[in-house]
C-alpha cells in the first residue's frame, strides 16, 4: 500500500475494507494469510518449542493458591455460587471493586468482559461506524487494529523506534481528519514496553479534547511497568472522553479467568458496548467473577509476586545481552513482562527466532508479528517474555545457543 501523497512521515492510510496484506507473516515462516499473524506463528512453532520466552503474561496462579487469598465474603459466594447466567454487565460488587481502582468512578462506569480484548472490540464497535475515521498508534495487538479497519477508515502513527519508542504528537495531529472519531493506543506498549510520560499524555489529551475525540487506551500492562511510581494515571481519570481497558491476564497472572473490563465516564457508550457484547460472550462465567473479586482484593500480593519474577529475569537478560554487544543493542527493558531488544545478526531477527525454536526449542517472537497495514513497524526486534518462572531456564538455553553461535 502506498503512502498517501499528503501524509506525514510514518503515517499510512487504509481504506475501510482493508486488512493486512496477504504477505503479512511470510517472513515468519508461516503461510501467507490474512489471519492473526501472532496466533499463526505460535501455532506453527509451539509444538516444537518447549522453552517459552514468548509469553507476555505473568506466572499463572493455581486455583488453589488463589482461593487461599479469599476473604469470608468471597468464600461464601464461592460455596453458594450457582451456574446460571450472570449479569451481562458484570456483578455489581465486581464492577464496584473495579471502579474503586479509578478516581470518581462508580459501578455503572464499568463494563466487565470476557478478557480485555473483548472490551476493546465492544468499545470500538460502540464508537465507530462506516462514515468515521480512527487513528491507531502502532505497534499494537493485531486484533485491535483489525477491529478498527473493519469498522472504518484508519491511519496509523508509528512510535519512533530510534527515539526510545516515543509518540510524536505532531505526527498524530497530522493524521486527524474532519471525521476522525477516536485514537486507539496501547500504553504501556507491547511489544516495545514503551510508556507515555505525563507531558506527552497531557498533550495528547489536549489534542483529543480540541477535536472532540475519544481516547481509548489498552492498559493491560500497567501492573508490570518497571517503575510504577512514575506511571501516568489511567486515561479515564484524566479525560472525560478517555476509556481505559484493563484485565487480570497480564500482571495478575490469571489469563484463564478471562476477566477484563472497560472503564468509561459516558454510560451511554457502555450501553452501546453492552449491545455489541451481547453478540459475543453475553456474560461472564459466575465463578470467574468471584475469583476476579478475590484477585482484585489481593492485588498487592499477586502483582508483587509477578514483579519479583520479572525483576529477576530482567537482570538475567541484561547480563546475557551485555555479553553480545555486536548482536544486541543496549536496550534496557521498560516493562517487567517482556523486553524488545534490537537484533543485529546478519540473518535478521525473524530467521534467528526460527533457528532458536528449531535447534533449541526456545520460542521468542520476532517483531514482524506486529505487522501493521497502517504504518511500518521495525522487523529487527525480538520480544522476550520475562514474566514466567521458566523464563530463567529458557534464558540459560538462549545463552548456550549464543555461545555456540559465537564459536561457529
């Protein structure tokens, strides 16, 4: 797809019906496809790669361990739970607990969903139509981009990879059209780990406010940000049209619960998102709601556990990469869930990842898997998961692979 003649550098336009091209993923060792490239890659390589450095979630908790953290009320709910249909919006007590994580929100300002991605999908479906336009900050989780491009026209604004993955507000402003409806982003960002500083976020909110835009942020990596004391507030706390998406899959280590949510001050938007949700999961599983309440009330314990694992693996990775300055750029991970160093080997990041999986059974993710139809994404990066206990052993195998490679 060619750049529009009047587009600013780093912006690429997409018509309403366009999806990533048929060659997306060709360099990943998977068949050319319009499908979700990351899922296709995992399907291709997971069977032969038994040492995971690909995960972006924290070490999963067992059901027994989570129930040990339950208080008397949660234990009562668990014993008396029935398996009928639950409230499509989420149990009122769970929504109230989620709302308390934000400033000035109430239970009615929260919609519980079957995972954060369902929340993203429903919110976008509530806000976008064929006559609209959206701006997407990339890289971003490919299904989120696909939802946007199937609903309306879109432009992509790529983070500056040579400026520590910063967001250029002038570039974003140049992408806004008269019919632009919203900005979609993911900060802290995957795969880069980038986080917005307060000045940039304030400038972005001012820009959105001047144009009457919704600002939707996927915030699922907030709990694994390297420096939580410096983390900027959720967008829903700062902007009347800010919508914060979050969930329990990443920093809580509970992806099996499938619990996410959208927090928004406009209840009319949540009503329309609920209509979209009725076409998907309809409602959450009742037991998941109870377990989510346990997890949220035990957040310091769960996220502290996850952060401890991430810190240990981050130190191991830093020591390893420092031994090979000719292969890896000095790139201090900004998130405890993963790192995204530049790989400088002659074969390229994608070929290196395939070789590592086939020869040593260690699965890492090349950045080509975050291919975007909207803007160019660097393909010389590797995303390495740091959140699992097994990541330490996998890093040891990676160290052996690099040692053998150096001796060839």
